[in-house]
């Protein structure tokens, strides 16, 4: 882990602790919902052309199907309508089936590859709450430290050829922005949030395309979710 990674992880841990020492207006929440990936999330090898042992195969890759996201977060009031947010989540995209066909003879299927993508973002950012009342609206933005985990299985047809190992975890820095709505009830606050997440903005290789997913989540918060200040 290089220095910039250490700085971000340390900030995610230390900022809420520092804020909590000066401001007791905070809440803890959990959320879950739909995660819709961009068409490049399951581009495991950053290319759709595989060359190995005098064989050239084309990955007939379709966009990954929608998955789900679950997570936990905190909100900590900074000043009036500004809040610090931080937490961790999991976005999981179901199995993609990717045939590998012979570039010379397209009717020849060399292998069938199946992949599963998991993204674990650790996020820290800011939220601005527009109004108070039973229903309030907000916008948010955050920086994320993402663990990208690919699971790859290959079923060969007649002959085998080596594929680069991709059962591994990669680390990337990204960001997210979104908007949401809170419904402030007596005991809990219910929230509906839409957010666009870029998961490999910093740290990707030159051939690695930018990858994103859109999340739409429902959540509940326990604690104080509106500032005492006017």
C-alpha cells in the first residue's frame, strides 16, 4: 500500500473520531438496494482479445447484470446543514457467462468463462442537507477506497490454454456523488438514496477502462439526523 492509500484509509478512520469529540449530533445507519453496473465492470482482463499458444480467442462479453449492495455508515454533523459521512459497503454482481470463440473460426467455441465481480468500497465524504422537517433532501459526495475482487472459472472445450490468473484482489481509489431523501420519524430516519460510483478513477493500469455502478438504496438511521442549529 503506497502513501496516498495510507492517507485515505487513515482519514476514513480518524476524521469521524475527531468530529465526535466536538459534536454529539450523529447517527448510525444500514442500507441495501440495487446496484446497476456499467458495461465494463466484468471486463476482467481489460481486453476482449486473448492470445495464447498460437490461439487467438475473442471474449463474447455482455454487460454484467444488475446486482445488489449492502452496507453500514455513520453521519456526523459538522456545522448546521453540513454532515460528514463514512462507512463500508459491498456491491456484488452476479455470475457472467462469457464464451471465448476462435478468432479464425467463429463457430469454434474454445472455452466458457464464468466470472463474479465484488466491490468493497470504504468511503468518506460530505453531505449537505437542504432543509429540516418531516421530509428533508440532501446531496452528497465522497472518496472511496475500493477492493475489486474477481472470481474466474474456465470450462475448456477439447483443448486448454493458459489464461492470466484473475482470482485476486485489486485496490483502486474512486469517488461517488448522489442525492437522497430522509423521512424523520420518532425513533428512526428512513432514507432513499441514488448514487453514481466510479470505482477505479486512480490506480488503474493504462489499458484499464474506467468502471462505474449506479446504486439505489433504502436505509434506516438510528440517532440524530437533523442539526439543532437553525
